[in-house]
């Protein structure tokens, strides 16, 4: 079993409320879930209105499938996101081992 984790950090310029942040987060989460069948959650900066962190997780039986799915998810986010993507990181877990990129 191969588990892939994609961590995305966004800067929400001009956002002045947690409600506005929630709208952006929910939109991105739903689009990722619908298109790639991944699990997505808001994982950090929960009380900060201008910073959003999302964690995207997928599982497959081959590393190439996991890497491909996360790469496609990242490309889609970069293309459609109304927020500035300031950092992203990928981790692949296989049989108890981790390989970060």
C-alpha cells in the first residue's frame, strides 16, 4: 500500500473573515474530491483569515499512481485557485517508510 500526502499553503489576499476563507477552502476541497477521489482537509492555520493550509491524501497500490494523482491535483489547483499558492510539499509513504519531496 502506497500513501501520498500533498500539503498546500495559500495566502488569501484581501480576505477579511473566516467565512470568506471557508468559502475558498470548501470550493477547493470539493473540486479536488470530485475530480481525483482524494481525501482533503483543512490542516492548519484554522483561526487565521488570510492563510489556508490543505492536506490532500490518496492511496494506491503503485507509487507511480500516487505521484501522478497528486501531481495532477497540484496542477489543477495552480490553474483554478483564487488564492496564491505559497508552498507545497509531497510525502510518499510505503511499507512504513517515508520519502519527502
